[in-house]
C-alpha cells in the first residue's frame, strides 16, 4: 500500500491579556459581560471615530517574538484587511500585512511517542502580526445574533511553516505554545474561552516526495483534543479521496464539535480578496533599541530551558522536571523550596508532586497563592528529617498550615504533635492493642505475619499518629514473637 505523510501548518490567534482593547479604552476581556455592553464608537467602527494604539499590545508582542526567536522589525505598520462578515462592523479588520511586528523564528518541540524514538520537531514561524478581533455570531432558528463585545480585542496571529507531520505533533505544538504564553504572562491561552484559537492547514503527499499539494483549512476548533481529532479525520478523508482517484479541493472546513465531523464552509480566500492597504489613521510602530531593551529587562528563563536545568542541576527524572516546569509559579515554588530546604531536591519534588499539586488543583489556584509557602514546606520536611514529627503528621500539617497560615513549628508545639519515640510509652500501647485483639494475635502467631501492618496502624491510631512508626513496628514484632 502507498504510504502517505501529512503536511500540517497552524494559524493561531492569541488573545493578549491587556486591560483594554487594542485601539480603544474598552475592557479587553468581556467573556462574562452581557452582549453588546462593552463597546464604544471606536471598536464598533462608527463614522468619525479614530483608533489609538495600546502600547501594552506591542510590548507583549515583543516578549512573544523573543521567545519564538523571531526577528523584530524596527518599523511595522497597520493595514486594512477588507472583507465582509456580519460581526465585522467596519467592513474591514485592522491588521498587519507586509510589515508586521516580527518575522521568522521557530519553536523546538520535544516529542516522546509511545513505543517510539524520542525526537525534536522544529516548527518554523512564517510571520507574527498584531490585529484586532471581530465580534461573535450565534445562529438561532430563523435569525442570527451578533455580539460586538469582542470587537477590538488585541490578538497576535502567528503562522507556522508546513512543518508538522501528524495530528499528535499539532496538538503538542499547541500545548507547548499555551505553556509559553502563560509562562510569559501575555495570555490566559484558554481555548474554551477563545483566548487561543487555531486554524489548521492540512495536505498529504506520498512519503519521500518534497512538493506541497493542495491544502484544506480547518476552522472553529476550540480545544486541543478537538484539533487532534479534526486533523486526524481530515488526513483520513484526503487519503481516501486520493486513493479513489479524486483531487483534493482547496476548501475551508468547519469542525462540528458535537457531531465530530468536518463540513464544507466555503472556498478558501486568497490574499488578493482582502485588498490590503495601509491604515491611514495609525502611525508606524517604531521599535527603538531602548524601548526593546526596557521591555526585555525582566525576560524570564523559558520552560524548556528550565526543564533541562532541573534535570542537570537537581538530578531530577525527566518526568518530574516536565511536571514541575509545566507552570511558571509551580516551577518557582519548587526552586524556592529546594533552596530553603538545602537537602535532596528529589525529596522536595516528591512532596510537591504528591501533595502540593493536589492542594493547588483542588483549590483551583496557582502555587504562588498558597499560604503553605516554600519556606513552610521546607520546614515540614526538616521536622520529619529531624524525627520531630513523622511523615503522617507532616502530611496533615500541610492542610493545617494552608488553613491557618501559621508556621509548622508553631502548630506542632501548640497542638502537641511532636513524635513519640519513648520506648516505654509505645510498649504500653502495644500491649494494650494485643490484649484487645486476641484473634489477630493468634493469627499472627500462626504465621499470618502480614498482620503486622494492621497492628502498627492500631498503635498509630491509639497514639493519634504521634508514635514513631519504625519503633512501633519493632516493638510490636518483638512482643508478638514471644
């Protein structure tokens, strides 16, 4: 059978998390606002209104350009992209065309396929440009409703080269891009709220060939899983069409999330259809060296770089490093705890991945918002290392510290949680448990030694978790063997 390969490029629209829209003072994020309540003459394109560029939009664009290894242009322009949609009130979109904020660049993407060889896929960036968003439409029986709240929300459109070779690679690109956007603090990148939107251009060719065949464009995909599924189905469809002797037509396809199918929307527009020309109401954006350096003054270490450093400097397994660098505040939290603890970095990793992450996820907050600070977590681990408390008490301390915001040592002192290591006190409780459990004692003496765990658990319960479990086990084994 003929072996085909997919050729995939992605167009992503990234909503920037500025306070106001790109060309007016209306609030930028109006997800929860009633329809058509967050608008003004500028973003609805009323006659005589004039746009004013939001400086923060450019600055966030510079941060992304740096992260994507793109070349910032010293001068960029805004253009009018002319087309008609009911939710585009001006009849054109203010965008960038031949002189965008940045050109070129790439994102190196580690891939670890199940059962396959790990590799790095380099995804090139064709261009990166700033633009305003259009509104939203909702179809109901017999009518179309339009909400202009989203008009004028700042976007960065970023177009990749045809570098992706599978639906899984496309999904992984979006995962890495979302991580990067949140890491830089320039977008919430929530696809369900349209902070990050993706159109996929898909074609196929016989493996080993180098030319590009006609492509289709998939629109209206609102989750990473949906991107993976839609691309997979389009690859299958194109292979079926080619095998049947048909040509692939250049169509724009719409993904129906509920039905899980692709439907034809229209023939694909070309650049000539948009009749671009320079926006006469906006000046050029001049990126001076001084402005660029000021924007990049606090530029952070990026997630993949930090991941590699955690593996090298702290000796973490790749799995731990991947989890701990998934989100910037969690990564900062881990590193601050390691410094405060001063001991084995892997021990800190275990506590964060097994316990702290659960607290963060259950509360729906970031690690930086925890009352259980890195210093407090390090203090709990040190108390366990010193034998002051046992591991069980340490885990219960996490919730107590998070609830009260008080230091672990203070809580241990005030609640009498210090570990009991006194031999006679533990021996007395062991004797009490044996006397109250004649059947279990008999079973143990008859050879069911696995019951030792049950006996130790009863001792810990009786002593409210404060007994040294190792000493309790040793004494209980000794007494049961007599």
